[in-house]
């Protein structure tokens, strides 16, 4: 469990401080899939940087399975348990080859040398990255680099994985493949997932949405409870995928449709109305 208790955070430290986060409290359960949603500058990315001790709260506290991120002795263990994949995978890749990139993190945590090759291959298979270990990282496509970044952190067996806009540089097809791969891995090797995105279609399967606005939490709830609240989503800088927006508009006209109608459902509705 990750416990966020009355957390406020300022990058400036001046007087008066400019708050990136203000009085945020939240409990994240083991194995949960939680989406952090909101406009740029709303505080969601700032909060994730606090969850593994990259930054420390200005006020309040964050406990990771009972360990306080403010405790210097606990930080190495916390960072192993809570891993982050950032928006640009190239910022995280340190090896010249695919194998070296994954091995770097494993070496840092003292993974047994005799088992490292097997672990590297496991991580590549887990994310469905079809690349030889001696392939140069510079030869990978954008989607492949994103998969490599995911493989590098999964190899460390985190209990919590944070994806901070990790699909923002991918085209729609690659984005869909990346999300599918992520959920396949979670089914086989469960872990807590904190997912930051502007693409709501990626997070309708989440257990909860946390909506951020101006450094605070605006709402927390299941996707089924929040996605129909258009004014709330708009206030948090979010836009529904077109099929769901169209479904809401049709419902307002008194026509019953599912949450995300497909072509066949629309065809039947059009035929029935003609």
C-alpha cells in the first residue's frame, strides 16, 4: 500500500511558496490500477515524483508499505519497489545495446550475475520485444524503445509501476499495442499500476480514476461513475473518446445506447430509426 497523507509540495521553496500540490491525501492499494488524469501543471506528475523519493513533500508524508520516503535509509528499497517509466524513453536508456540497457538496472540492485542473462530474456519476452540483446538501442523504433524502457523496469520486479505519459510519443496503433502488452504482463505478474495519460481510451479498465486540477484532487471514483460527468472532465482538461461523446449525445435525445457503441450497434440504431 502507498499512503499519501496531507501532502503539499513546492518546487520553489520561496515565500510565499508556489504550490505544485496542495493537501493531497490518497490510499493506493496493492495490485490496483489507478489512472492519474488532468491537464498539464495540475500536479499529477509532481505527485509521482514524490512516490519513490525523487522529490520529498514540503508538507505531509508518503509511506510505501510503511516506509517513509523522507527516511534516507528507506529510499533505496522504496525506489526498487516503485519504478517509473517516463514520457521520453531515451531519457532512461543508458546502455548501447538492448541487453546492456536491461543489465544496467539489474547490476545496480545486485542481481546474481549467473541469472542475469535469463532475466534479460524474460523481460524482453514479457513485453513482446522482438530484438536481439546485442541490437543497438539507436536502431529501435519509438515503440520498441518504449517497450525496452518497460522491460528494463519490469526486470527489477517492482511492486508498483508508474507510467508517466509513457505512450504520448507513440502513434495510435503503437499506443494500443503498448497498452495491450502492459495488461498482458500484469495478468501474468501482478503489480500496482499508476498510469498518467491524456488518452482516456487507455484507462477505462482502471479500478479508479483520480482527477487533478490546480494542484489538488478534484474527484476520485470508478471510471463508470466519472466518465459521464462531462462538466467535471472538461474542468480537468479531459476529453472523452469520440464514440463515448457520441453515445452521451444520443442518450440525451432519449435513445438507449451502450457506453461505447461499435459500428454494428450504430447500424442497428440507424435501421430502427429509418
